[in-house]
C-alpha cells in the first residue's frame, strides 16, 4: 500500500510486520520516532505477542535484546551515535554469540563537539564488530531492508545493523510502498533459532574462551560474514520476486557501463548524485555511479567488477578516519587495478549540506586528479587556516623559548631551577 509517510514510521511498520517478540527501547535522536511508533503499536494491539521493554540506557537495550534472542525470541532495537558507543561492549557480544538481532542505526555524527545531525561516523566506529551493515538509499529501501534483515540474520545467525541517515531519511516524509502482513509472512518464515537457552537442555553461552579456541571463534565470525555475501544477494533476489522491486543487495550501478569516471558512495546522498550525473551525461560527460548497500561484509568482488574499466574513481563518504582519510575509499582502493587514480571526497560531516552544484563543480575540477588525493567538499578554508596558523605560532614560540602573555605579547620562558633563598 502506497503511503505518504515519515521514514521512521515506515521503518516501524516494516519492523512490526516482521512480528518481533521483543522490542527494546531507549530513545536517542534521530531514531526516537521509530521506537515510539512501535510502542504505540504494541499498546494499541496492532503489534501482537510482543513485549515492549523500556530500558534505562542504550547498553541495557542491546543487553536485553541479547537475552531475549538467546532465549529464542525474534528481537529488535534501535540506536544512534553516542548511544551506539555506549552499547559497544554488547555490540561485540551479540555478534560473538551469533545472535540474529536486527538493529536500526539512525546515522548521526559522533562528538566531540556535540552534534545531532547526520554522517556515518557511528557506523564506521563499529565496522569491525562482526555485524552485517546495510545502508539505505531512501525510505523505501529503509523499510525494505528491515524485512530482509531479519531473514538474513536468521539464515546465518549473525546480527544485522540497518543504517539509515538521520533526519535526511528518518524525519523525511515521502511516498513508501508498505507491504501487507500476508506478503511479509510469506517472505519471512517464523523464527527458528539455531541455538536457544532451554532449562530442559542447558548450555552455557558467553563463557570465557582462552587462547586455545579464541582464534577459531573469530575465524567463524569472519566466515559468517563471507557467507553473508551470498545470503544478502539471494535475499535481495527473493525480495524482488516477492515484492516486485529491486532493494538491498550488495551493490548497484547507475550509468556506469561505459563510464570513464565512477563515483562510489553509500546512503541518502545517492539520490543527489544520480541527479548530478544525469546532468553531466546530458553534457556528454561519461560519469557513472556505484552505490554500496552492504558495507559489512564488504563486496570486494562486485566492486572490482564494477570498476574494472574506469579511468578515475571518486569516493564520496560521510566519515573521516583522522590521520588516514577515507574509510570507504581505503576499501575501494584495495579492489582496483594498479594505476587507477582514487580521489577521496569527504562531505556532509555533522550534517553539512551536500549541494548538487557543489558536487558538480567538484567533479569538473578533478580531471586528471592524482592518486590518493584527499579533499573536503565546501571546507571553510579561512576558518581552518586561522586555527592552523595559531598552532604554528604556538609551536614556533615554544621552540624559540618564548611564551604568550596575557596581553598578547611574548615573554621569555624561564630556564633552569630557581635558587633557594
């Protein structure tokens, strides 16, 4: 059914149709509307046979989901930004225990300074936690990915994080095709846990693992991620057969077959890039797009195939590994043949707008760019320039043996020890 609906509400309705038995809720902007809507559905009886648990923190939210999932119940929670950091220990526990929890991550910048707007730094902070990470392009895909996420998670016993750009998607109202309950029931079978805590057949989970077995545990986590590459693709194909639309999968291309320059990106910026690329195509520029939906596991083979004939790759990403550069760019670079230049464009940090005209001007200005170039879209050079100059002056004053005084003048730094009276 087509609805003009807020992204958070569309996600909540999709999750409800997956019939979770436990929803663990702790609000943090911008995912609050999702768990609020699920709470309303449980209270009204629209979502039946579900225990809605208000907890005291994000750490508690995922900890409760771990317990309910281990007890054999389909479990769901949501978080954002610092909330994800607060539950970090439990994030690793969930994947290490092989529990098929689904969690929405309303992508938001990580402070300091405090910032409630969107970028991908929260997801990148947990990229090696053992969770599958799927990135939604728009609200239709955000809803669809949650339905697929439960099937993927329960197929291989691995938790799934559905990453949805905060505010840009979570609070945007647009048309979304919400499936009916019968369609979802047909696509997503009832939950049958691989392992379950049962008093009649007691087992221990979460026990101490020593050097004799820890490597094997981590190896199995890695192999689940590799298995997930096929499972994600198969699930996307099954979803298309059942619902009649492409959604999810590993990667998708847009006007990339004959492209000389391909832009690689994830999340909601894909829509802006498509509009810009269409305009460039009208001006006879051979530019294409590669959209990465699955960041974990990373689809190296598919990325390599999509970029095998390009002359230049631009990776646009909404996170920054300080001191290194682009996280997504490093992954993409490892897939390319030698000699293909890669330009990393950092954009949208802390919710900074990514205007189409800025992207267009950037693409026009990077012809023949050098390899490993790191650039920042619409960076305020005058601001950072002043701050860097302050640092340079401070370091110069220290090395020269002087220090700034309160009135702005410099005075010599005292050397040696003061003589006793």
